[in-house]
C-alpha cells in the first residue's frame, strides 16, 4: 500500500490540478493516498497541496517519514542498496 508524498517542495510552474489516478479498468484497492507537507508555489499556493499529513494513517510527523512508512512496512528499498 504505497503512499505518494511531497515534503517541503517548491513549485514554479504548476497547474491548479491535484495529483490524480490515471483512468483504468484495474480495481484500485486502496484509493487515493496523496500527502503534502510544507509545499509552496512562487505565485501563491493552491489549496490542494496544503499540509495534510494529519490525514495519513498514523498521522506521521514529517521527520518520521521514511521508505518504510511510504511502503507500509511491506518493503524497504534501502535494504537492497
């Protein structure tokens, strides 16, 4: 159950459109799990990338986000380095 997360990002050229799932006939088992923290845009912030880590399972703090959390403790890519 991977999560998509943007931490401390600064956007210059971005449209006012949230990250979205590409239309598919596949069953999306876990729904949308997209989280943002401290993201900003040069010409003002869009509401859709406001801080929302408190909505994530376990409500992690930004400093606690790591590969293990992103992949739901199912896979740790750092073990394969």
